[in-house]
C-alpha cells in the first residue's frame, strides 16, 4: 500500500462516485477503478458497495476512512514541519560559547533575538573552551559556537568574525600598574610581571599574540598560572596572582578588586568575536541563526556608544 492509494480511496469516499473522483484527481476512471480493486484485494475486504448511481462505503470502508484521514493529516503536518525546517523556522540548534564570548552583550542578544523571532527553533546552549567548541562543531556535536580567536581551523569549518573589541590589561587593584588608570599601558611596563593566562591548548590566540609581542620586544614575563575559563582568569587577577589580558566586555567583573587599562596604540591586540560553523550546513535553522548573527553584528557596529 502506498500513500497515493489512500489518497485515491479518500477521493472516491468523499465523491461517492469513481468517475467524479477520477476527474478530481486528474486521472482516468479505469486506472482509478483498478487501484481501488487492488487496494481491496490487498486488505482482503470490499471497501465500497457499487451501484448505478455511484458507490457507498462498506463498514470496512468507513473504518479505513477514519484511519486514512488521520494518516493523511499526519503526512500533511509532517510535510509542513519539514518545509518550516527548510525555511529555517523550526528545528533543534546546539550552540556553544566560551565564557569570554558570553561576556560580550552581543552573544546573549543573538540568543534572545533568535528565541523571539524563531520560537519554534529549540536552542540548546553550553559553555566550553575554544578548542573543544571547534572540535564539537567539526564532529557535529554542536551546530555552531561563539569564541574569540580560533585555536585551530579544521577543513570544512567557517569562522565568521562578527565583531572586534579592544583588549585590556587586567591588574590587581593594589598593583603598581593600577595607579595610572587612564594612561595607556606601554608593553615594556610588563617587564618581569607574572601573567595569568587562559590555558593555551584551549584558547591560545589572544594570549599567544601577547606572548609573541613580548618576545619580539624582549619583554620578559613569567606565566604564573594557566586556566581553562576567562572568569577563572579574572578571579585569579582579583586574588593578586598576576596580570592578564581580557576583552573589554569583561571589564565589569570584580570592579572592586581589578583595574582595567588600555594598551597604547602600537600594541595591536584586538579581541574578535567569532562564530564557527560547518561550511556545508548553512541551511535550515542554522542558516537562520547565522543570518541573524550577521544582521545583528552589522547593527551593533553602527549602534551609538
């Protein structure tokens, strides 16, 4: 039995006449009669009483009509759901983010707007470091992820830079460099300082860039600690373990214990906000999410500060 057989049966049942049903279906009457006969043979029972004025349903036909109408309604609903998925209006979406990316107001704004504009997309969010998010996207355990600087760029992934923001030096409040809060920090002021860095295998980009700048300028620094999360990083700075570099959006953390200062202009250490996703999966709900993130990023760039 195929779906078309049920469609033919319902057309005849609703018309009460095989010829009129054939006209409605756009087929000839003899093939339709043969299809109905074949369906009756397959089910082992007559579905219609045939008479000069048309056909009437048998008891078996009335039983099948209820079942067939439910199946056709389910099929129509399923077709609608799949079409909505193809349009990017419904489906499931697993999104990862680093703590640093989540600290920027843009990330929750995208998630909040997605829920508002696409209520039938079921969002599932999780936090991890950049390396594990990238790996999860590549292995299809996540659809996409917000991170800062990519730690690796596996084949088949796209890294869309949505925004750029300033990087700041995070300083314990009782440190000597915390006294000049408004003046930009010169790189050589880090000479001999202890640094707290997010663990380099997890998120090397921003911190590796800082260490490379120090090395080129013969600025000797000591790595006091390496951690997996940005907020742990800031917590250690607040505890006086050392200095660190953070995106500007983190500056609200531990304001009573941490001072945030800009670097002087030649220290080019901007912190991007990046969306990673698979190149071949740009349709459905993921396509809608990517388009939304790009649209909001453009709005954010021109938004008054």
